[in-house]
């Protein structure tokens, strides 16, 4: 059952990254769209993510619940030492979710829209940025459980070049995912071209920030290069990700949307695999060189057994229903 | 403000905020489903419009409920890491099932809100029901988790270690049934009265009477059934508390001294210094009866509880009085309502009754919050009753006061915006839904 639970945990994180990420990305795209095209972008976006945004964000909750039920030590270590970025991310989630719904359901469309839009766009940027910072910090080895002073315990644990680079990298990946997703959601040729452009920019910036992550890792003494290149799985994943980059550009120019989506998802998945495989099952790396491993901190057997059962049962109920939701609303209106 | 106090306040604020929205999310889908059903059966456009109008409100509330709930699942760790480290694996079962319920709820809501004219109409109706049922299920599950904090079960506590953990047993602890029942009824009562009151106000103002009368009737019927059953379930809860948490019961009733038989206090000013209550009306033997079903039974007072295990008395007592007082009042309104319903009088001709409902708009929610204060403050100083103290569970990170200020500001502004949005929704009802009904 341990493996079932861990699989669901990884799946939850991955799907949140892909689906929630595309969802954040839509806001990022809006942020970087010129004013005159914004309202059209907004409309496409609403049609595309309106019905599914709530479900997309459930993956985060699933991952968190698995963590605190199955791996309480990991959950509490993160919540103590990464309190500040978690808090900012939460504020972002609150601001974004509510602004998104409010702007659509406000019965009178007036100046308030301006405010909702602002909040929505900026929080769409801030939230994945801090999400990336958190992800970066967990593996960066800056969390210091022996720290005596406030700064080294609660601030330097996440405020370092590596985490920030990962944050920016995450933002550009989200934007990329969203742009690719949106291409298929519009019929208007003009819009389509704009989203293709956006996808290209986002892809370029993802590559640039990706390079920055490696450089920052060197600065912060994180053996990222070893993890990725001295390990067959990591190496294969990164090679596949790079190869798919070429295919991706080709498809982008051709405007083949459905395959493109799958490929973009695949690419992001490979990147996550490349970064995390080498130190799996270690989840958190600590400053003193120790690591908190999934297997060593796993909860008591009965808990894991019932958690795994609940997850399996839940997915039998959820997945068909969710698939139907995506299917039903993905097709454009005639 | 010290960190411990700040953490407690932030937790209380977040939960108090979330509960309002989650109750609406639990209950409104049923109102909608009923109205939707009537539309499908009678083809009366008014019911369709009502369903749509309500569903917009629900979308706003649902989103607010969802984000504040996401916040909570992190906050448990951010504020109470020591608690979660031990409690997570034990009381996590309801949370993991709750995750499933939420997920289904979120998916079904997607179908329901965006499914007009796209889905088979009965499937569409069904998705609305699914939203309600899974919302209710998540409410019950999370309350079962809270009940575990009141009545820990499913593990052996040996020398500071939590052994032989059994999450299923933990979920079905002694308090879960009475708390979950009382909570569900409270959700129907509070949301029902709030919704019915708003529509009553519109009827009084002579706006879209046809629309608002139908809305009023649906909401008020749910509310009043809830309000009639609530005291019964409250009595069940009180007997339960007497058995498992005598300290909480004594604090609820400000019973400083063990008495046999014990009187029930109504009102009164508590003086925590000299441990007395002034100016209360005493009903002899009534507390003995409420707690143990026997007018002569002995009821444990605070004098039998060690000093460092006594909850704050004044807050618990006042909160309990508020809940019971409002509960009794709403029960009386319900009696009047059903009396008029069965005599088949139109409510439009009963302005005094409508005015009572308008007055009752906030009462259910006040009772609901008060009830939680009883439960949570009455459990102090324990976070896990009898096992772990709240102050031992708080996060080591300093400066929680700032995060409390930030969240107070966020919740405050969200409340304002939500109220504002709702006001606008209601204001727009005549414009959006008042077109003459086309005859097909
Ligand atoms: C509309 C709201 C509402 C109303 C009218 C009432 N209650 Fe209540 N009460 C709640 C809403 C609530 C609650 C917020 O839902 C609580 C908090 C925890 C829980 O399980 O329910 C609660 C808790 C609660 C508890 C503590 C349970 C525990 O700690 O396990 C008792 C003893 C009562 N109630 C008793 C009553 C009585 C005798 C009422 C008589 C009229 C009453 N309540 C009306
Ligand atoms: C929505 C209704 C709820 C309200 C209004 C509420 C209110 C409160 C209040 C007032 C406190 C502070 C008590 C004090 O420190 O004196 C508190 C604490 C707490 N509550 Fe609740 N509560 C609710 C439901 C829940 C649920 C469902 C859970 C868990 C499943 C929960 C878990 C906690 C925890 C962990 C604390 C902090 C520790 C403590 O003070 O004991 N609460 N809550
Ligand atoms: C008495 C207390 C509570 C009740 C009755 C309750 C009930 C609900 C309900 C019915 C929803 C669905 C959202 C909606 O319909 O608006 C919801 C949302 C949520 N609740 Fe609570 N809840 C309570 C306390 C808590 C606590 C203590 C936590 C966290 C530990 C929590 C976590 C969540 C989460 C994560 C969501 C969002 C799910 C979504 O996106 O739909 N809730 N809650």
C-alpha cells in the first residue's frame, strides 16, 4: 500500500503542476497580453478553464492530505520551515480563486472589473512563483532544523538563488502550458496566432530560466548536474524533454493542437522526473546533509492501508466523472 | 499579541469564516435541486430562473469556501505542527475521504453550472444533487475529525507515544454522531433562515413577488424543519458532552460547584474571579435532567476538575446561552410558519411573519458560530482532549501576530466583497429574470 500512496502523491503533485499550472498560466498570459487583446483572451480563457478550474485545484488538496495523513513528519517540517512562502502562496490562491469567480459573477460589469482583473493577473504570477520556490527549497538543502536564529531558520530556508530560479522557471512553464492549451480553445485565426506566439515566448523563457536553475544550483552547491546527468533515468528524461522540444516547435508552427498539448504535458513531466528521480525517495534535503525520506517517515501501517484504500476507491469514483467533464467541455461551442 | 494567542485567534477566524461558506455549499444545492425539480416537472419558468439565480450565488460562495478550505488544510500545519505530526495519521481518515467528496463536488459543480442546455436535463439535475450530497458528506467527515479532538479514540497513549493506531476506529469516535447530526441541522437552519429572510424582504418591498414567494417557501421549509429538530439533537449533544467532557458541560452551564440535583441557568453574569454567577434565572433540577435524563442526578461541577484543566467559563457559558436562546427563538418562528403553511394562507398577506424572517437573517449563523465556540473553547486547554495541550502544539515560529493581522484583513475584505456581490445579484434579479414569460 505504501507504493499506492506514494504513487498517488506523485500523481497529485504532477497533475497539479500540469492542470493547475495551465490554469495559473492563463492568468500569466493575460498579464503579458497587450491591453487591446485582453478582453478576447479573457473570454477564450473563461470558456476554457471556467468549468474545470475548481477540479484542477483539487490535486493540491489531495497531495496535502496525503502528506499530512501519510507523511506527517514531512508535512510538519515543511510547514514550520517554509511557513512564509507557504503563507504567501496561500494568499495568492485565495486572491486568485476569488477574483476569478467574482469577475465573472458580478452582476454589474463596471469599474470593479478593473480591480478583479488586477488581482487575478498578479496573483496568477505570484502563486506559481512561490510554489516553485517551495519546490526548490525542499530539495535545495537549505532547510536547517538546527538553526538558532529567525533568519536562518525561517528565511534563508527558502530565500536563495536556487529557489528563486526554480520559481521563475515554474512561472514560465505554467505560461507555456497555458498558451499551448489555449491554442486549441479558439477558432479565431488571429487569436490562434497570438497564442502560438505566446507559447513560443514562454518556451524560450522556460529554456532560459531552466539554464538559470542550473547556474544557481552551482552557486548554491546543489549537485543538480549530478542528479540529472549521472543517472540513467534522469538523463533519459532530460534527453526526451530536449528532443520533444524540436518536435514541439515543429508542431507549433503547424498548429497541430491536440498532439501539442500531450507533448507539452509530456515535456513538463520529463523535467519533473529528471529533477526528482535521483534523490527519490528522499523528499526533503536538510542543511546538515540528512534527508527526510518518504519510506522512513511513512505513517503507521493501518493508516497507510486505509489511506491507500480510500485513494483507490476515490479514483474509481472520480476519474470517469472527471474525464467526462473534460471531454464534455473541451469541445468548442458550435 | 503573543504568538500563542495569535495562532488561536487566526485558527478561530479562519474556521469561523470557512464555516459560513461551507454551510452554504452544503445546503444551497438542495434548495436548487428542489427548485430545479419543480421546473422540470411543471415547466414553470420562474423555477428555472430561481435555480439559475441561486446557482450564481452558490458559485460565488463555493469559490470562497474552496479557497478558505484550502487555506485551512495548510493552516493546521502552519499553526499546529506538533499536533498534526501525531494526529495526522490518526484522524486523517475522514480527511482523505473528504478529499474524495470534495473532488466529486467540484466536478459535479462544473457540470451543473456550465451544463445548461448542454446536458440531458435529468443528468443535469442529478449533478446538482451530487453537489449537495457530496457537500453534506464532506461536512459530516470533517466534523468527525473535530469530534476526535473532543473524544480521542483509535490509538493507545503509552508513555507519550501514540501506539496501535487504527484510523477507522478514530473516525467513529464517541462524539462523531451527535456532532455531525447537530452540525448538519445547523447548516440547514442557518442557511435556510438567511436565504428565506432575504426573499421575505423582497416580498415586503413588493419586488417580483412571484419569484420571491417561491424562493421563500423552499428556503423557509428547509430552515424550519431544521430549527424544529435542532433542540432535540442539541439535547442529544448535551447528554453526550456530560458523559465525555464533564469540564465542558460545567463551563457551558457555569456550574462551579457539584450539585445534586443541579439547576439550569438562564442568563446571568459570570464572575471568573470569585467563581460565581449573578442574576441568572434558575430552573431547579433541569440541568440534571438535560445532562443525565433524571431530575435528581448529580452533575459534576468545576470544583471536581483540576485547576489547570478548566476551560474559560465566561466565554463558553455566554456562547452556550446565545446558541440555545436563538435556537429556541427560531423554533418558535418555525411553529408559526408551519401553522400558516398548513392553513394554506398566502405568506404575502402575513407581513408580520415575513418581518420575523427578515429579523432572523443573521440569527442562524450567530447560533452556529456560538455553538462552535462552545465546542472549541469548552475543550480548552486541550487540543486533543486529555492527551495534548493546545499550547504544546503551537508552531515554534515567532511573529504569528503579523500573519493574524494579514488574514484578518483578507477575510474582512472578502466578506465585504461577497456581500457587495450578493447585493448586486439581488438588485439585478428584476432586470435579468423579469422579462415576460414567453408562451410557447
Ligand atoms: C443553527 C445553529 C444552532 C442552533 C439553533 C443550536 N445549535 Fe448547538 N451547536 C451548533 C449549532 C446550533 C454547532 C455550531 O453546529 C455546534 C458546534 C459543534 C457541533 O457539533 O455543533 C453546536 C454544539 C452544541 C453543543 C456541544 C456539542 C459538543 O461539544 O459535542 C451542545 C451541547 C449544543 N450545541 C446544544 C444545543 C441545544 C440544547 C440547542 C437548543 C436549542 C442548540 N444547541 C441549538
Ligand atoms: C467551523 C467551525 C469551527 C469554529 C468556528 C471553530 C472555532 C475555533 C476556536 C474559537 C478556536 C480557538 C479555541 C481557543 O483557543 O480558545 C479553535 C481552535 C481550533 N480548532 Fe476549531 N472551530 C471550528 C471547527 C473545527 C474543526 C472542524 C476542526 C478540525 C477538524 C478544528 C480544529 C481546531 C484546532 C486544531 C484548533 C487549535 C487548537 C485549539 O485551540 O484547541 N476546528 N477553533
Ligand atoms: C465544521 C467545519 C467544517 C465544515 C462543516 C466544512 C465543510 C466544507 C464543505 C461543505 C466544503 C465544500 C465547499 C463548499 O461547498 O463551499 C468545504 C470546503 C473545503 N474545506 Fe471545509 N469544512 C469544515 C472545516 C474544514 C477544515 C478544518 C478543513 C481543513 C483541514 C477544511 C478543508 C476544506 C477544503 C480543503 C475545502 C475545499 C474543497 C474544494 O475545493 O471544494 N474544512 N468544507
